[in-house]
């Protein structure tokens, strides 16, 4: 954080403080994943006969719900001790965030290959 501040990079923790920044970030560990099941059912405006996501619907729904639950766990880790974000290089929540992104990519590949 000090490096951000020293170089004029106004990140959320610099601007709002670590605790408030963690509360602002937490929903984004969950909410985007919940869009996957929703988009598996919503019709495509350009082609109403097809859903927005055309992969394997049961897999997309399961993927979205699983990743949202995992994201909730990562958000809980983030909010348990937000001050640790400013004192350690690799908070456990970040590890889960990176794993979530990788699992999302693999999950989409599987849903579209099957």
C-alpha cells in the first residue's frame, strides 16, 4: 500500500482504507458468479430462441453456484482480518481469488465442450 501511495496510485485501500476497501470488494467475489446461471436461462436479445450462454446448461448452473459459494468463502476470509491485507504480500483470500478465476475458465471450457 505504501508503494501505491508513494507512486500516486490511488487504489481502493489508499483512498478508503483497508477495512472499507475489503467491504467494497467482497460482493465481487460472489455476485459475478451468480450471473452464470442467470445467463444460462435469459434469452439472447439478438436471437431470442437461444440463451445468452449456450453451453451445457446444467453444468453452467452448477459452475455458477459452486463458484459463488467458493467466492463467499474467499470473501469471508477477506473480511475476517482485512488489516492483514496491508501487512502481508499474499493474503489467503487472494489465493482463493486466483484459484476461482482458473476454475471459472476450466469450468466454461468443460461446459462448452460437452
